[in-house]
């Protein structure tokens, strides 16, 4: 099989949202599956729409998601992306080749004339093609008189057919496409032409993109043929709809990648979830590692039907990947987010505190919210201790637990859970009669993480202090 080369080609007109990132993920995974190359190309020829700082944001978003590209111009010792605007000369030379071969022609029609040639309520061909027959002398004279012409591709009247790996064989009539511009009057290439010239130069084997590009494909297929280059494999992924059934986009509620990174979503969870929007691994698994995604990704199991973005499912996927992290890696991921003024944990204490709440995290950004379960406000603890004064057997239970904990040397969750149960036996308490008083004394709440995790997370000194305060409140 020839080398698989895919590409992601965003425009620097704003930040990436999840719909864009999903396209990059499919291209990246397929290239890795076939041990090929993933190419990043910034399509920045529409100068009026380019946004300052957008390129840097796109690169940061891709790196956050772990989607490193494989080649490009050397920038500071690493691969920068290809920039379409730097390839203008290649676009012009390719266009002139088509003109010399009679496949393209100079067109002087104004926008108003092109619009007037269209009839009916639906858009017709781009141009009636009346300039096709102009002689060289008239072209020269009209060019000198100005304004400068555009260069249009002469679309044949035949049926244009191409194979889509997701949707099967697709056919368009040439007369419905019409002659389209490949060079603007200022000699800048249009999108459809620049894309094809660059895909040929970069030997792109697979063009994987959203269904919104399907209408561009017949034009691009014709250009590949006219430039005597093999067509790539085309695959148009299903459209992603929001929970309201509308197409997901930056304007219609698609979260930005920077937004998710800022909230602390696990990047592997995001990649995992987005890869399943329109693709199936062949079984009912929903949580897959990067290695598994690479091993399983192909185009055969991509569906054509629209798919729905579920924000809660995305959070769930992030939570599953966070829960599976080695503790050291998780601590590294949340350490900079911990409010040290609110939770003055030492470097030795932080891992045990994080371990106690890890299964509750859906994002790294929630760490402070859940640390509050271990380190409640004084008012919360005081309220919990006041409740204990109403429970007759609480004093006996708490004294037994405090006494047993004083003898513990190995302060780990499993040992501590066992010690609490042993203390309950000596006090004649079990189940709710044991766990609720101890939890209220330690956290001021009746629900929360496992008591062994709570004790490990707050440490022996704080545990003893809270139990003593609770007993003092009970005894007055």
C-alpha cells in the first residue's frame, strides 16, 4: 500500500472549536494507523478574514490535544506548518499550465453580469462561459483597458463522478457546476484551486473532512484530472449536530478547544469522545486509549448519518481518563490549579488528598471544588458537629475511632478503612451508626468519599483535631 499522507488544513480566521478538532483527530489517527504522515497546512490566502494570533492559537490547541504534525518548514528547530500564502507562485504556475492547455480562460464578466445570468430561485452555474471564445487579441486589449480579468476553469459538460469512502459513488453534472474561478484578478488562487495544487505537491493520499466540503469535491476532482495527478481518497465525515439538532459550529454552541483546555478536560478524553462521533471501533467500547484508537481507526466503520454532540458524555469521557491516570501524573496535572491559600497542603500531603477525590473529577479544574469535601469551611464542620450532639451513641463511637487511629502507623486508605471498622466493632456500631458520625466529625457532611480515603487525604494530625473538636461539642 502506498504511504498514507493525510492533512489538516484550517484557516486562521479564529480559534479551533470541537468540530475542527474532530477533523484533525480523524486525519491524525488514520495516518498513525497506517504509519504514514500527518501534514498541517494553514490555508491563509483569504487575507481579509485572517485574525491576528489565530495561527498561534491553532498550533497550541493541536499540541494540547497531542496531535503533532510530521513535517513542515523548519521554525526554531521544529516543524512549523505549511502556509498556503507562501505558495502563491506554485499556484500561479499551475493555473498558467491549465490556460496554456486550453483548460482555463480569461474572464472579464463582472459579478453583476454573472448574477444576472443565473435564473430561478436556486443558484446556477458560476458563470455562463461567454468569455471562453475570446481571441488572444481581444483578451490583450481588454486586459490593457482594465479592470484585470480572472482566470476560470472550463468545466466540461460531462458527468463528474467520484468515490467517497463514506457515502459511496457520487455524480454531478458539469452544467450544474459551471466554469469557476481559479485565479482572482490579483492572481491569488481561490480556495478550491490552491487546495488541489497543494495536495498534489504534498502528495496527500487521503482527504478527510466534513460533509460541508462535499460540494467542493466535484470541482477538485476535475482539477486533479486536468493537472494530470491521481485523485486522493475522499472521505466526508458525518455532520455533528448540537443537542438542539442544529449543526454544531462556533456560532451554534461548539465549545472552543482553548475553553476545554482552560477548564481542565483530559485531552485524551476529548480525543476519545470526538473520535466516536461518526465512527465505531467495531464493538460497544466507549473508552479507548490513544494506542487503541490508532490500532482500530479506519474508514470502513465511519457512518454517513448525522451524529449528536453530547456535552455530558464528553465530561464523562474526560472523567474516565482522569480516573485511569497514574497518581503522580494526576497530581502534576492539578498541582498548579490547587488554591494553596484555601488548601495549604504540603507536597507530601497533596498526592493523598488528590487520590481521595480522583474518581469525582471530570476535569482537572474541579480539583478545588472536590478538595472542599476533605477541607470544609469551619462553619460546615461546626454544623456537622452540632448534628452529632443529637446522636446518643456518637460519643462512644468517635472515642473508639480516635483511639484506634492513634495506633495506626501505615496511614493508607485500605488500612484506615479497616481500622474504622474495627473501632466500630469495639463500640458496638456498624453501618450507618458507624460511618455517619465519623463522616460528620471529619467533613461536616453525611456523604462523600470513602472514609479511608478521607482519613488518608486529611492526614493524622487533622483527623485527630476534628475528632477531638466533635467530641468536645458533644460533651459541651
